[in-house]
C-alpha cells in the first residue's frame, strides 16, 4: 500500500484528469433512475459492456418497477442470462421493483440508507446512483478504484470503506463530483491489474507505484 499523497499532488493529479476528460460519464446505459439502479445491481461481477448488451432490449419494455413486475422473473431471466449470477440478480430485481411500487410509489428513493435497503443494492450501487442521478459527490469504490488508490497513493486503504473515506477526506472538493469516474476509467484502461500501461499514464510522475512498466 502506497502512502497517502499530499494535497498539492492530488490537486495536480485531478487537474490532469479533468483536462483529459472534463465530464467523465459512467458507462452503464440507463434511461432513468430506476434503470440505473437495475443496471448497477446487474453489474456486480460482470462487465459494463456485458450488462449494456443484456439491458438494451430489456429497458425498452421494462423501464419502470411496475413494468418489470408485469414482465415477470422468468422473462427477465431470458434477457439477462448472459450475465453472471443472473438467477439471483433476477430475483433481486423483482423484489426491489415490488418494494419500490409498494413503499415508494414506484420512485427510486434518494437517500443512501433507503437505497441500501433494496435487495441487491449495496453501498457501492447506492453511491453510483446518488452520484450519477442526483449529482451528489458519493464515491463508489470498485476493484479499479481500490487498485489505483492503493498503488498510486491517491486513496490508500485496507478495504473499500477505507478507500472511500480517503477519497472524501483527501481529494480537493472541486474534484469530488467526478473523482470516482476519473479513477474508474483510469483503473479500467490505464492502471490495469496485471501490467499497468505506465508509459501511457498522465500521472506516472506523481504516482508512487514502484513497479512501473515504462
């Protein structure tokens, strides 16, 4: 685990990220808050590309909780069977859709606690929804962010909760809204797991990773 980088270094890192991609976007396709919740819940242990392939046709016919309930679990399974753990995920999507209809008038709630009370929605999923739909600077820590945070010193931590706190506590507030998107994209395409692409990295001179591949 690298040492936590100082304020000025973090400011320079995120200034570079912002210059490279001023408005980073999540890669999961959605049309409203509900389809975003479903897409993120389906993305656990799956790729965004794979989820998008499965949900394009699904969201055309089931873009609200009630429509998903009308569709039914077996038909839903037919749409998402290319995604890992699809049976359990289908059960959760039906359950959370029923809760949204019965307890929230078919609307997606806008608090982390309420979101996390939904089946299949953990803290990471809740944070993605809060950030992408409501513009709240929540930090959704996935495997890419965890790896990048610890390798580079941007946000080191022993677990995802510690990395989330490190991001919130140390990254300058003007970058908080897009911080996790910049980190996800950098971890997904540059600071990859096995052989990071350090030669193409725009922050390699600021990163503390000792085994750079140059």
